[in-house]
C-alpha cells in the first residue's frame, strides 16, 4: 500500500518535471544574467549567510558565493543540485547543496542573513506556505530578494498559454507567475517585512534567432515545455497548435530580430 500523501505525489511530479531536458543549459545559456542581478539587488556582503530557495543548478547561488557569502543552495530536484555542484567544483567557494522543499525548509528560524530566490520559489505550488517559510528562516533585520517572471511578461504568458494543453493542476495550487505580481507578494509577506522595494525589469535574450529557434531549444531543455509537449504527443493537430501558439507569442516579445525581451519583477525587503 502506498503511504505517500497527495502533496508528496505532487512534489514528486514537480521533481520529475524539473529533471526533464537540460535546465542547467537554460540557466547558463539563456538567463544567466538574472542570478547576478538578484545577488546585486540583495547587496550580499562577504561573510553573510545566504539561503537560495529553489536554487536549481546555482544560477544565483554561485554568484552569491563568489561575492564572499556562505551559501546554502536548496532545491527540490537532486539532479539540478548535482549539476550545480559540478559547475562550482574547483571554484573554492563556501557553498553547500541541500535538497529541500520550499514549503517545508529544513532550517531553523532566523538562521540566515539573507534569503534569495531567482525564478525559483514561484514554482512551489502553495504560495503562502512558501512565503511563510522564506520569512521564517531569515533573521530580524535580514534581507529577502526575489526575482520572478511577471504574469504579463513572456515566460508568464507562455506558462499560461501552455496551461490548456496540460492536465489541470490539483485544487489549492496557484500559478507561478503570480509571484511576479507585486501586490500578491506584498500580501504573502505581509507585515513581517518592511522597506519593500519592487521594480519591473526586462531580460534581453540574444540566444535565439526568432521564436521558432526559441521553441526548438525549450522543447528539449525546459521541463514545463517538455511536459506540455508530452501531453499532446498522441495528437498531431494539438501539437501543431501548441507550436504555433508558442512561436507566435515568442515573436510578439521580439522587439528586433535575434532579440527576445522577458519581463521580471525584482523585489527586495527587510525582515521586520
Ligand atoms: C526555473 S528553475 C530556477 C532555478 C534557479 N533558481 C535559476 O535561477 O536557474 C525552478 C526551480 O524550482 C525548483 N522547485 C520547484 N518546486 C520547488 C519546491 N516546492 N521547492 C523547492 N524547489 C522547487 C525546481 O527544481 C527548479 O530548480
């Protein structure tokens, strides 16, 4: 008899999703700039203790450790942590890799100076639980810095566009791009933080000639996209529809040939 709870099954599915393809290639070849942007926004100083939530292969953890911090890179997906560990090998950084669910962090209250998450915590399905954990592990006076795709930017729109093609998520879960909505995040963090600053910025992606090239890459590297294509694999017409929808959308976010612009929300706050 299986003893796993529905939440464990959901997390198992998410772990499997993020193990698909080659997410470390997405982080390194497409969005690498975001990790450094987040570390700069968090004003990370040498000697500080930093938790990176949903760190993946270390897109933000590695720059944070290079800035001189003592960093714990935590993530649900062990294969991504492994990829990060391999990437950081030989760099002589104070960096540890720890499997952890953002909604149940295995760390004491107030045990970090800073918590960061780069397009990471947004993928934990229960937003309030994840926000509560984030706040809990930061010491009073410590800092929180988050970088999340906005609902109106390209990745937010793409996730929404793919939704009708995949089986519906379980009740009680919330869509990731809501973390890119300033008011939503202010509500999640509540009066447990002060000095909240939010700014929308755009990542300029020059990795793809056009929307089609973007899709070809994401179809083989990015878990959520791979999963959507698996869901339509036995229906060529739906697959063609999904191709067309994503390419058209990607091209809408191309202000000039060879450039895609993806909006994100950068938020910083101090733990009250
Ligand atoms: C888009 S990736 C971002 C990874 C990394 N922060 C970066 O900037 O490249 C999303 C990450 O969220 C992680 N993730 C999803 N659900 C999670 C959860 N409940 N707890 C912890 N990590 C989670 C995935 O394993 C994946 O590494």
